[in-house]
C-alpha cells in the first residue's frame, strides 16, 4: 500500500518592510524613472536632476544619493511614498 501524502498548508508570509518597498536602493535610477514616472518629482525635490543624464543608466539610487550628499533613507522613503499612492 502506497504511503499517504501529507497535505501541506500554505501560510501567508508576512512581508517585511524591504519586501513592501517597490523601489530599493540598488535599483538603477533610469529604471526607477521608467517604471515609476512620478518619481521624477521626488528626485528633483531632493536636488537630483541626473535621472536624465547618461550616468543614470548605470548609477543606483544609493550611488546617486551618495554623489549628491543626500540622506538615502529620506530619499527612499519619499520615492516609495509616491509609488504607493493610489492613481
């Protein structure tokens, strides 16, 4: 007689704060802007106009913030806040 298969119960894993974020510090700036055009305003408010330059094709949000001397946490919070807003 074959062994009975155990039923597995799937439980929902509670998402961590990092998983809830749509934008992460290691994302490329140009990709962030392409996926979420509303972030342009946030980058400008923080003094980052570089989303339109060639460097934005290779630079991460974290690298851009560091190059401009910005508070990365504040920038990330503001970027994710604008993305989470309902359309």
